[in-house]
C-alpha cells in the first residue's frame, strides 16, 4: 500500500509488532528510500517521542502521592509535556534524505 500510494514517509505507532519487525522496516527504508518516523529509537531517521525520563519521574511522583494516602482516582490524568526529537543522520544518508540545518539545531540528539 505504501508503494502504491507513493508515500513520502512512514509514521510507525509505538507497538511491539513494529519493534519485532525492525529488520523488515530497516530493509524497507533502505530499499525504498522512504524515511520512517517512530516514537522509539533504533532504526528510523527521525524520532519524536515523549521524554521517557521525565515521564518516569512523574510516575514516581504519583506513586509517592498514592503511598501517602491519595486516592488514584483523584489524581489528574496527564499527558507528556516534554517531547524528544532525535535525528539519525546515518539513516538519512542511507536513504538519500538531507536534513535541514534548522532541524538539526532543534534536535535534542543527532546520531551520526
């Protein structure tokens, strides 16, 4: 389907099946020269994901509140407030994608 619609890129949902198919996605990315974005690091060209360290800190804060007597149902539901942007230049070069300098300057990490 991706080939038939001539997609400019692929956005993977963070699911275990995509992690298990890592080698297949790497082969697809290289063969079709199509960038893949995901919310986990490993093989894709661009990553935009929640900052896991910040998320785990918030989880710990909630745990402390619950251990101190707070009712879990009374605690607010939260969304991640800090996202991490990672650029993998090695993959970008492999698929012939040039990343603008402005994107590299905004990246939290650049893998070369």
